[in-house]
């Protein structure tokens, strides 16, 4: 199936994230080709694709690390290129690579982020304490990051991404390299942010077992969106019996080069 399956239905107010006909290339090679989709507030959306499908490139365009060669990205109505301050103020980011300073304590990492966001020390310290406790790590606040397990460090990175109270959070393969329990913990924690706080989430992965039937799935393949709908609808439209089978059928098992 080559046509994009679009997520139906529209709600009042701007989308948490609107990607509008975005294209990006590295020389002659197109990494993103006319990509469009949107994520509503309080939605858990999965950007699903093989390594090299263009997920990391799209992530970089959304976070304004790269400028799109064509198209636009809007976060709660704010154009990332033209209104970057307002757009990025609504955005929290957890990168695939670890970005905490291992020689600083959990609290120091959080306070440093607060300073970058223009949050005063008192407010940053109080908010850091609350967020770290919410991650189940209240007793590790003064510990150096290097003393934490991989899953614990990931939870601190999520807490840090929430420090300035964004309404949209992007997580780039956040469970990569974690054991089964740590993966499950990170997923459950992120889903609670959606259910309890109304945060919009874009979760990039190539792991189909992280997807629930009612999750929005944006299937990216060779820089193109092949499907954008609830997982259960993607499965039905592909004539498959699981999201894994639908993924295989839609991508036809084609090999990829890293984007």
C-alpha cells in the first residue's frame, strides 16, 4: 500500500504538533519527502520506522536543530522557524543519546537546565524536587548521575525535559539499550504524562511491542509517511493481524540506509 492513511477527525484549537509538507535532503539524497502529520494535545503518538527511515532527521527538524528545506513545523500554532522562542518554549526533548552530566548530581543537572530555561534557582529547585520524586527517584536527588542505572538516568532526563512545563514532549528512541523492566517503566511513566497531565507525546521507535492499539501511529519509510492513524486502523487497512505484520506489509521489508 503506497497511499498515506490519514488520521481522521479534528478537534478545536491548534495541534500540539503540526508537520506540514516537510522535506529535507543531504546532497542528492532525500531524507524526508513531503512529510505531513499532526499530533493532538494529550495524545500518545508513535513515529515508527526502521533505522534510516528518516526519524532522526525529522526529530532534528522539529527541534530546530536542522532547518527544513521545504515545509513548516508548528508547535501549538507557533512556527518553529519563524517563532522559535514561542514554539520551543512549549517543547520538551529527550534525545536518544545520553545528555546528562555524569559528574554532577541529579539536582545539579536539573538546576543547570533550569538556568538555561530562565527559571530562577528557588523555583527550579522546588520543581526539580517534585519532578524527580514523581519519577520515583526522590532518594537519588543528591547522587551523581554516574551512580544511576540506565533506566534511572532516563527517568531523570524525562524529568529534566518537563522542568519548564512544556505541553509537548519528544522522545527519540528513549528505551534504546534498556532492559525489559526499565523499558516498561519508561513507557508507563510517559503514558501517565499523557493521561494525567494532558501532555502530547511523540515517541520515536522501531519496536512494535511498544505500541498499543489506540496509539496514533505515524509510519515513516524512506522519508515518506505511509500511514497515520490509530494502530488498530493501520492494522485493519493493511489487512494484517498485528502492528508488526502491518509494518512489514507496508514497508515490504525494504532495506534502509541510515538517515
